């Protein structure tokens, strides 16, 4: 069994958007270098939903998309998602970056040698 190679210079970008924007968000992030995403459906409410008929909070279904990217990429991916998701308009969604203390995945031998990583 091989040793774990820890990735420590990474961040998680979480984006909560209307379902009709998910594909555009995924493509935009991929186009600027994000390699993978996790997408799941969530329910909740926000300011826009509370402004519905009679001021009653209405639940809406959203997609929650999580990207784990290198810290070097985080600003570029964040900005690309912000633009394509149109988060500058009310009710479009919400996004945030969280630090990731450590992560692990398969790293090919050639990449480990190039980066001089032991494992």
C-alpha cells in the first residue's frame, strides 16, 4: 500500500445557483482550469423568495456546485463563475470560497517526479 500524498494548497469554491445556470457554471469553471465538480440539489429560501406573494417565504430548488481547485486558480475560477452565473443580479445565487486544510487523490508517478513529491 502506498503512502498518502497530501494536497495542501487547495480551496473549495461552493456556488449555489438556479438550476438553469448550472451547466453554464460548470463549463465556465472547466474552461479556466477547474478539473472536477460535485453537483447536488438543495432546497432553501433567500431574500428573493421572501418577496413573493404576501411576503411569504417560498422554497425553491437550487443546484449546489462544489469545486476543489488549487489556491493559484481560485480567483480565476471564482470570477468566471461569478460572471456566467450573473451573481450581480438579485436572486441569481450565492458563492463562497473555503480553505481546505488537506486533500488527497491519486497523483501519477510522472507528476510526482516532476514536482519532486515523495510518496
